[in-house]
């Protein structure tokens, strides 16, 4: 059975935000995004895919569309296909996010 | 911004396993499944959709394909399109699972 510990996937890079794959299929990506203080994922959009960010640890400043909001552990947000989205870690703590994207971008 | 507290979605039913919608789009479902002791989701399959179970609280006995495994909080498992899957709560504690399904079944 293809089971995974989410915590075991958590890994940071001093260089930039690190994406760690948990599951990957033709239908979706399921990853952790790990951001050290001051790291970010730039605002961007996927024309045909939705993305859900679910904060597992820390607090991120999320952009979806033209809105910005701080979300801390336990909160999730969806960026629907075509909506610009991004996240940055403006805090002094690490940020870990569980990210689902569907369908998998081509 | 469409943000949600995952904990706020958690709700049980004495009658049967309760599914609580968090996000819903043409591309995916994102729900919590809440199982009281002895509740279950029967083994079933979706021909065109993958499902990921991520245990948030408690321990579930998961079936994927012809395998069974106990997974506790912090662990996730994928049932790929066409694979039979289900879960039951054989413990005396509540079970809360974050479930992603993609694409949304038609």
C-alpha cells in the first residue's frame, strides 16, 4: 500500500522554497511546500488547474486573485483555475503547506 | 478570499460516517470524513478518479486494492483510479480524515 508520512516529506532548502512530492498521478499533484523565513512562491496562475494550500505549520501571507490574507496552521484556501496565487513567509518561523493541484498541469 | 478552517468543518453523525465539504470544484472534492467508533466507508472504486486519504486525528484501517493497513494521524494513502478502497474505524477514538478526490466524479 502506497502510504506516506506527511512529516517525513518535510524538507527545506536555504536556496528557495522547496517542493516535496508526496503523491503524483495523471490527475493531481500532492506536495508539501516548505518555506524558510523570507522565502516565497511568486504569484502565478494555472489556466486549467485548481490549487489548494493547507497550512500545516507556521503562518503564510497568501495571495489569491487581488486579495492577500495571513493564514496559519489549520487553515486552507483554494485558488481556482486561472486565478493568480502565491504565498510568502514574512515571519521568523518555518512555513509548511500541504498543496493539492488538480488536474496535474501539462 | 475563500479560506476555511479545517477543524471548523469537523462534524460527526451518530447515523453514519459524515462527509463535510471544504472545497468543491469541477476538478476536485476536498472534504473531511468523520467516523465515530465502528463507522466505516465501504470498499468501493471510482473508475476515473484518484482519492487521497490523509489522517488528521485517530487511526483508520484502510483498504486499498487487496491490502489493509492501519494509518494514524499524519499519514496519507492514495487509491488510484479504479483501485478498490475504503476505511473503517475499529478503534474507540474518533477518526478524522482529509480527503481529496480528483477529478470530481461525474
